[in-house]
C-alpha cells in the first residue's frame, strides 16, 4: 500500500494525462471574454464553474481575460436586452481582428424564454453572425468545455442542437 500523499499525487497526474487539450492559436492559449447580456444568469453560473478545479478550462488551452481588447473569442450568455445592446456592441468593437462570437445557451442564441419583446431584442443570432452556439438551458460545464475544445481544434459549429437548427430554419 502506498502512502496517502503519493497516492494523491499519482491520481492527480493520471487526471492531468486524460484531460482534454486543444490546439493553441498562434502558439498561445485562446483568450476568452465573457459577457452576460441579461437573463436568469444560469449559463453565466455554468461558465463560472469552469474556473474551478473540477473543469480544466485553463489547462485545455484557454485563458480568461478581463478586458475585451485582450480577447480572441467573445462568449455571450443571456438574451440581449435593450439596455445591454450598446455594451455588447462596444465590447465587440474593442476586440482585435480575428475575433469570434459564441452564444452560450438558448437565450444567447435565439432569446430562449424571453424571445423578442419590449425589453429584449432576442438572441445574438438575429443581430450578428454567430461563429457557434452551445445549446442548452443552461448547458452543463462539461458540454461548454467539450464544445470549446472542439471549436478550438477546428471543429464546425456542430454543437448546434437539431432543435436549434429547426427553430432557425423556421425563422428564415
């Protein structure tokens, strides 16, 4: 039987070995800026859990940044409210060229429960070209991390659920 500290170290090293690793953009981590535009904040809470030890966001080739000027990808959660639309546009314009817009959750993509009404403009799909979407209400941290790694490795926006694809076709 091995001593407890050694067992813990071996378990940690085994976990590190099997964690997902993404290709890096230009030899560095992909920098993420998160913006909550107005909703129940369920998706935002799931993104926050990616910063803990259970989900290896930073170890998977991503880095959270505090300023949009430093970001490669903009992760948007929540339906776009009329009061947050200006802030969303400012953040997008502040990002450097080569930026990508990713909708996290149903509300960010198509408005979800709120849709378009007197307080909300709906999802960002109606306002801008979206690189990809991660469906769910809210999507699990595992689903978010898996989709981000898949996108970083050159995957398509196949993370869009068939339900979301069907609703998109009905809008067109």
